[in-house]
């Protein structure tokens, strides 16, 4: 990969000489952290640039791009090569999403490990970090942002060689433990509010928590408990053992793993928590606060905390809305049509939470819909975990095909998929979902 990093960097520096650059980043944590990393690197090089964060690279978005700038896409665009190839701009892309490229293109230069059969899977923030480190060794001080992006894209289970180096560069401590957060808050509180994982007998149960902590020989210090990240190895071990007994083996293997402790605003923080705050800001419509937060801006930090709180309240009220406002439920599916009552940017998160909870029976397909102006954002999840279940991406694909949409307006994988349709297709979409799932059930 070193060869590709060097080539990409060289070309980028050459082509951007005395030119204006527009950096366009994806709006999730990985996209925001990558954009921050690249912005900082460009600033050091005294390049003229501006940044833009987008939810999705839609046709409108592509058509509104300035013609006189060099475009640098981060954490997106791999699925839009055809459209981008028609632009006159010189284009650079740093991305880790799947890409199909038949031939190399004159105006587009891509750094995407899929193109050179790289075995290690890395997120965009890590790729952006590798490029920025090639620009200047000083950019090592941005490594912690790559870790935040990596945790945001849930890649922490697999610590490969490159990632391990980035962890070292970032001076991140890796601690094995139970993945509940906020892991920086007193342990009893973190356990009480833990919903992912939901720990039977512990979540929401103050008395049991106190007994559990006593059994683990974890005592209060002064008036409150230590936080998860402050536990000694021995304390962590006994806590993990005790909690494993309370959870299903599947849950415990999923929720016991590495905690990444990063230095952020001069304090040791749980990377998962900071990553969640960045994500929340962006999804609530404040990507610029998320960027400033990554840059270490104190004012932004305060605002971000408030937005994060509001985001969590939004999630809770979204769940309540779904509970109270009926959904269309069939044997194999449940369709939640929130219309404009839930933000399109959190509908996927809500669908995921519902799929982990025991609200719906195992294997049921959750179809959650929310308006975004004249479009509808739809998220599909499978309740529980059913390995023999239908492939959700293929399912969405077949529906989109019948709606006559072949463009990149859907995506996902076996257990989670999503798509965007126009509001006129609302009824048709719902009917298709029902028809397909009901019909196929009868067939079986
Ligand atoms: Mn990503």
C-alpha cells in the first residue's frame, strides 16, 4: 500500500499546486474525522481549500459542484464514478467503500484499497491519516482522529498491522473490557443506562447493580463508583466474568472487546463515546460543530454535548412515537412509516435499536420509513439474529427494480439495508413490501 500512498500524494500535490480545493466529506463519524485530518494537513501545506459535509452524494449535489475547483471526496464517491467522470474538474477520492472500475479515468484519481486488493480493511479516516502522514510526519498528531473514525465505522474488532501502527501513533491505550458507554461515567450509572447491550437484571436495576459491584469487589471511592476506564485489570476481569453470566453467549462475545482510550481535550476519553458525539452532531444537522469538535474547539465541545443530549432525547421520543403510533405488521414484517415525525437521519439508528431489542420476534423484517423533503429514507433491519434469513440487500434491490430505479439509491448488506425513494412511490413501495413478503410466505 505504501506505493499507492506515495503515488496518490505526489499526484495530489502536483495537481493542486496554486489551485483551489473543495473537500467533500461524508457526514458520519468516519467522514467527519477524515475531513478534519485532511483539512489540518492542507492547512499546514498552506493550500487554499474549503470543506463541505454531505449526507449523500446525490445527483443534485454533484450538479451543484463548482467547476473551478479541484474536488477531493472523502469517505464517499466510490459508487458515483460514472457521474463524476462527466465533470470537467480534476477529482481525487479517498474512500474505502466498494468500487467497480472498469478502466482508469483521466480526471479521477482514487485511493481506495479495493482497487489494489489490499487485504487489511481500513476506514477512510485511517486512509486519510496515512496520506496526511505522507504529506508530513508532523501530522502524526492527527492519529487519534483516525481512531475515532475507525471506532465510528465499527472496525475495532480487527486490529491489523496498519491499524496497530496508527494506534501507536495516536498514543491510544487499548483495554479489554465490556463495551458499555459512557465508560467515563461512574460505573453504576453506565450499567443502569446500558441499552446496547441490554443486560438482563442489570439495565435499569439499581439494587442489582450495587450487589453485582460488591460481588466484584469494586467499591465506591468517596461518594461514587469508579468509571469503567479506571478499573484495574483485576476489577475489569471480575466485572466481565460477572456480566458474561448475565448475558447470552452471543451478546457477551459481541459486547466484550477492546476499549480505546484516546486523549481528547487533554483528557483520557472513551473513543466510542467521542465518536458517538460526533455522529450525533452530524445527524442532528450540525456537521460544522462536529468538525470544530474534532479540531479541539472548546466552544464546539460545549455545543456538541448539548446536541448529543438532544440527540439521545430524539432517539427516545422516536422510540415512543413508534410504540404509540401503530405500524403495519404482518407475519414476516413490520412497516413503520414515521412520515415527518422522525428525522430521516436517525430512522436507521431507531430501526437498529428495535432490531436488537425484543420488541419484534426473531427474523421479522423491520422496514422503517421517514420523510426527507420530497424523498423517503427507508431502513431495513432483521429482528434478532437469524443466519438463514433473507438477504436484505437483495430484497431492497428487487423492490427498487420494480420501482424502476437502478441508480445507487440503495445499499447495504445481508442484515441491514437502506434505500431512498421519491415520496410519490410511498404507497407503491409499501404494497410491494407486503406483497413480496406475504406471497413468498405462502409459497413456503
Ligand atoms: Mn467510512
